[in-house]
């Protein structure tokens, strides 16, 4: 575990989204939106598949425990316009020295292709660099997960390694990226 501790998870805003801390009452919405092959196939094998009926409740309890211990921030991605239900999740955790993914996310397929995840990822990345003062972020994705890869490329992350990893869909080549605060600030001045 990292020696860094996360502050309480703040509410973050973008032009189209509110990113708010995950709460217990999010579990039924997650249980409805998350267990789809298009969402889970590129995620790591920590995700039980087939997804159990209590999968979201168990996951939300873990997220809330991690936030309470200062280990990670977990946000529900909620559109500013429309129903107040979340459409995806994004998390952020400090560098534990392993080069593992510090930021992970998923988005309901009905809301993909509109730039919403890029918007959420940009806001969380900005929070990590500008508000937390982190020097870099380690990011990963399955090589075949082109949408996740494009977000990292657009953010200016640098590919540093390809590894064989296991996802819900089986063995994959995993791309390991590093995004430096310096590169981020150069691309996105305040």
C-alpha cells in the first residue's frame, strides 16, 4: 500500500458532468449498468464474471472503505442534464511504486462515443496534478481497448511497456503508460 493518503473525495465538475463520491445507494444503478460484456471484457480479473447479484453492493462497500481509509477516491459520473443516476465510475489512487494503474474507469455503453469519459478523465487527471501535486500518473489498458487507449494518447501519456496480463476476456497485451504532470500542464495550461 502507498504511503500517500488521499484526502476526502471531493465533488468535481466539468461542463457536462458532476463527479461525486460513490455512495451506498449507487449499488442498484451499478448492478443494472455495469455487468455487460462491453464494459467488463477489458477489466482485470478482480471483477467476478458472471457478475453476481450482490456484485455492485460488495464493490460499493469496498469503494467506501477505501475512501474512508484514504486509499483511493471513487467517483460516480453523473450527467448535469437528465436523470441523476450515474452512468459510470472513475477512481484515482496514489502511486504504490508498482507502476500499476492509478486511474481506472468504465462508462455505460449507451453513453460512449460522446467524449464524456475523456471529460471525466481529464478532470480527475487535473485534480491529481493541480490539486494533489502528483508528479505523474501510471495508467494501463488492454491493447485492444482502443477507446481507453485514445484517452491516454489525447492526454499526452507516454507508452512505456507492453505486458501480458489477464482480463475478464482472457490473456491480453496490456499497455502501461506514464503521464507526467509537466507534460499535462504543457498541454492544458490553467
